[in-house]
C-alpha cells in the first residue's frame, strides 16, 4: 500500500503570481509531495486577508501534516499564518524572506512611487518580525548571488541575493539557516534550492553545513 503524499503549500512573493513557482512546484512533486499553489494579491490587498485565507487552506488540508514554502514576502506570510495554528505537524521553508525587514523596501519608501509599488505589504516588508516562537520548525534558504536591483534602492548589506541581504533573513527562533549560490528570483528555478527545501521538509534540517 502506497503512503499518502504529504501536502505542501507554495506562496509566491511580491509582484508575482503562482506560475512563478511552477518549476519549484514540479520539482517538489518529483520529490513525492502533493503540492498546492496559493494565490494572493500582494500589493492591493492587506496581508491579513492572505493570512486568514492561508490558515483556512491549511486547516482544510489537515489533519495530516501540511508544509508551507514561501518565497520572499510569502515566507513572512507563512510564519504569521502558522504562528498560532494548533494543527499537528508541518514545517515551513522560507526562500529569501526578509524576516528582519527589507532595506530595499525601506529605501523604496523614500523614492517616488515606492509606496504604490509596495502597496499594502509596505510595513510588513520594511519592518519584518521580531522573532519566531511558533510551534513549527522553520528553515531559511538565503542567496548570495548578487543579481538584482535591491542594492540600488536600499542598504541590503555586503552579502545579498540582489534583493534581500543575508542578514535580513536571519531571525531568532529559526530551526536552520543555509546560504546557497543563487539570486533572489533564481531561487524559484534552482534545483539545489528545491533539493534543500525537500530535505528540510522531511528531516527538519538542511543537507548542508549550517551558516
């Protein structure tokens, strides 16, 4: 008798749609997961709306474990949605999420049109979270391939993925953190990112030295 595949929900980032996660979706399916794409409006709708919908989606897939993988803003929303959930099991992987707040986002608020570009997610991106104390294990994959415009509009530190600084991805309470040779958007098509994501979802750690 074949085991029932574990559910994984994918969340895209700012200015994106679900199709941006297509390659990661396919690779996680090849790893044996049952993958669900979660669509939300990252600019015009308040984050609270997406958080409430995501909590409902997770509960709808329970009682089995439901993992969540979020890219950039999607990772922040995943943590906020799962912070008080009492559904058993399930881990979270954040891909380049500025959990400590985004220097690029703060920089954009000082440029003409920046508030419009960030929309209702502006405050959440600019300031991030204080810490993680939720019940789920959380792994963070950060990139250090500096391809992107984030460093041109704000201070993202010396080591970054083109949009988010490595230090911006660190947060007290995370279970594991690793750095890969990838850019911010490149994470979505990286085979190594997909492999590390699948490994953490199964094992609660990355298959690489912690950084």
